[in-house]
């Protein structure tokens, strides 16, 4: 293998052809700060936090529909963070500038980009489902347990995984890693190779993925608004002295779960808003792309979006710990047992 500098084929060494909005050197520093350091650290700790979530919800059991949903959310969040963490490795100069027979941006696109999309869309739809389920809990407190059963919840979660997989499967069919001639260095490297109609198929998958993200995001917003309105109404009813109001009101436990889910939904909306804004920007501004005139702005704004997406997937453990007494009890008991074994 002939040695050489392949940095121009890699995402960490940008040289913009047109007048840049951000200087090349400044851009490359920002790329390292955001994509490598900030997102990398958030993903690393987020994977650990979600592994803890998976363990605790598994210990709690799956008789409760919320436990099933939040367990599934932790699994998808862990997958989303793990695949996003791999992209930070691809952006790392130690990897990106290494003399390897691979185009790192192509490798990242296949092994991180689409897998991350798969898991993040699942997380979005599970969040939409759990907010919808809590809306039913408030609107129909006496009937919700017959409508949303553990078995039906499992069916819904499995359907979400299968549905999202069906949306991204065409993209994986259309692209693969293979020998690719790079004219800039006049040599063959490993990069993305499309099938005969691969570009078109991947484009359709991108549109479906973007539409899926927008629909799930809007669903969470609508359910959150309904949740807040009904929560306020039910709170007033709980203050009533009539027996009818007491029967129709939620139990203290259900109210705590509603508030916990509401917190998750609010964090989701706040952290996913920049991603949705970026999707609209891509659809409305042709030059707003990885290779477009606004490349530098595109990279920085998506860095912020990815950092917030990683934050959304990582911080749920704090919501569970402070708002779920059962979660806190199991986690504290496990940590105390571990300290005892370590002699701390």
C-alpha cells in the first residue's frame, strides 16, 4: 500500500472551494470540539446510563406497560448513542488522517449514519407512543388498563422496530462498501458503492426517514399539549369533594408516572427541535448540504443537533431516578451492593 495524505477525502480536514462563512482552520477546530469531544463524551456516558436503565427496568419486570415501553426506549437510545459514538471515532484526526485504504466519511455513512437513523427513529416513535399512552391514562383512567395491556404494548413496540427497519432497509440494499477509485489521489480505496439505482433508492429512504421524524415529533408535541391540559383538569378534579371526581381522578402513582413521561416528552421536544429545523432547511435550501455552498454552517448546526440528540438519549436516567421511587430504590440497592463487594 502506497503511503500518502488522504485528508482531503476525510471529514476532519475541510478545504472549502467557495468563500466560507467560517474559516477553514476555525471550522476544523470546531469539528473536533463538537463531533469528537462533546458528542463523543455524551455518547460514551449515555451508553453507560442507558445500560443502567435497561438493567433497572429489567429488574422491575414487565407487568407494567410503562416499564415495557421505557425498557424498549433505553435499548433504542443505547443503540442510537453507540452508533453515533462510532461517528466521533471516524471524525477523530487520529483515525481520519491515518494511512488507511478506506474513505472514512463513506465508512461512517454506512456503519454509523444509517444505523443511527434507525435507532433514533425508533426512539422518537417510542416516545410518541408513551406520551399517547399517558394521554389515554388521564382521559380514560378506568379503562386504559383494558385498552393498553402489556401484550398489546409489546406488539406496538415490536411493530415500531419492524416498521422503522422496513423504512431504512432499502438504503442498506442500495449502498455497500467496495473498491472505489479516488481521482484526487489516483488510487483505489474502500468506499461507498451504489447499486444501479442505488442513489434513487437511498433518496427515497431519506425522504421516508425525514417524514417519519417529522410525524413522530409532531405527535409528541400534540400528545404533550393534551397531556398538560388534561393534567391541569384532573388536578382541579382531585380538589373536588364529590365522590364522582374522586373515582375519575388518577392515583398518586399514576400522576407521578404522567409527570415523569411529561418530563421525558419536554426534553425530547427541546432537544429534537434543531434536528427538525435542519430537516426543513435541507428541503428548502438546495445549497444547505454536506457538499453545498453552506457546508460550514451545515456541519456546525448539525453538530449542535447531534449533541442535543445525544443529550436527549442520555439524560433520561436522571428523570427516572428523581421521579420514580421504584427506579431509585433498585438503583441505590444495586450500587450499595456493588460498593459492599468492592469494600468501599
